[in-house]
C-alpha cells in the first residue's frame, strides 16, 4: 500500500481533522475510520506544522463543512435522490458513516483509491471511479452504472480549489448536463480574492502538508457572486458562511478576520441542456 502524493495526500489532512472531531464529546459527526487512514499513511507532521495547521488551515473548517455536507446529503436522499457522486472523494467515508444504500460513486485518482481500499474493508455501496476531473470523467462514470435520468446528490468537498477556474467551469457544465431537476449539489467554495490573501510561504523541504505547501496546490478562487454563478448553470444555490453554520451547530468560528471558505447547497431547477444536434429546438 502506498500513501498518495501531492494533491492526493491532502485527503490525509482531512482525515486527521475528522479523527480529531470524532474524539470530541460534542462532536458534529463521528468518523470511526478517519484515524485508520492517518495511521496507515505514515504522515508525521512536525509539532510546528501540526500547530499551524490547526490554527490556520483550520481543522474546525473541515468539521463544519463535513457536518454541513452530511446534512445536505441526508436531506437529498430523504427527498428522493437515488445516487450519490463524490467528486474528489478522497478518504470520505460517508457511504459507510451514513449507511447509504444507493450507489455512492467515488471519483478520485487511482492512487487515492488504492490507499483507501487498503485501509477500508467494510462492505458498502461505494463504487470506485478512477478519473481525473480535468478530463472526460462523465463517460467513466456512466460506464460504471451512473444514470443521468435519475436524481443525483453531488458532493464536491474541498476539491474545486485544486482546479483552475476554467476547469471548475467545465466541471459544473458537465455536472449540470448530467443532472435532472431535483438533483442536489453540495460543495465548498473559496471566496473571490482568497488566494491573493494567502501569506503562508511554501516549505519545499518541510512537511508536505504544512499549510504553505497545501496552499501552494490551490489553483483558483470561487466566483464573486456564487449564487448568481450557480443560477447561470440552472441551479438555485443557498450560500452559507462557516461562522453562521458554526453558530447553528453550537461552535465558535470567527466570521472576521477569517471569511475563509463558503458552504453551498444547490438544487437543479432547469432541465439538463440537450446535446447540440444541429436541429432547431
Ligand atoms: C482535500 S482532499 C478532499 C477529499 C474529500 N472530498 C474529503 O473532503 O474528504 C482533495 C481530493 O481531491 C482529489 N482531487 C484533486 N484534484 C483532482 C482531479 N483533478 N481529479 C480527481 N480528483 C482530484 C485529491 O486526490 C484528493 O483526494
């Protein structure tokens, strides 16, 4: 078993955050598998890296977004979505944690899947989708049983910022084309201008998951008007600041000076565009 490198390794950082949250008496969720991933990864953060990661990268942010997207997903399934797609699934264990019985298509790289499979042996409804979000992933998804005529709950958690703005646009175009009305899209977004405000330098010889090294992998900010941006693709989006969600969950998280990321829950409103056949509609 090999621990993923580069952007794939960031999934271990998220597992560390979930393992910490799971040990709290007032936990927002319980992920009994997260510590296993951290242990198997062999990741050894320096004390300094662990401290700054907790302070600045924000384990609390991961806890908030996990709980938020758990709720989005549960509601989508209760409301009639019959398949789930996790874009950049990493070490997400929702298929098991939430006892999901419908297919959970987990899209990520071959090395992340191999690592995950080596740690997670429990039977579940998860389906491994080895694909790159910058390439033609919808065909791979369909070949594994995804049905574009069924309502889907999509989750893109902590992944869009690793793509360029053009790649994010392409992903949302593809997701929209695969989504019948009533489908749900839950995601994290980075506020416009966020990348310009990052002050943590990369440490080429340091812990690969030191805050500056993770930030060095981020490629794009989110749109300036997230709800308007989603509306342009035919989605009705509700956008939350993490501080607002934190208060709803009984947690403390400053809105300022840390606007941090955004949490989005969107519902597909308009029919998916039909392929351009060259004939007038
Ligand atoms: C920070 S982790 C988040 C993982 C997961 N969504 C979670 O919250 O636990 C980012 C994940 O996105 C995946 N990823 C990044 N870019 C990708 C791409 N172009 N195609 C597929 N997966 C990608 C990485 O391999 C990694 O597992």
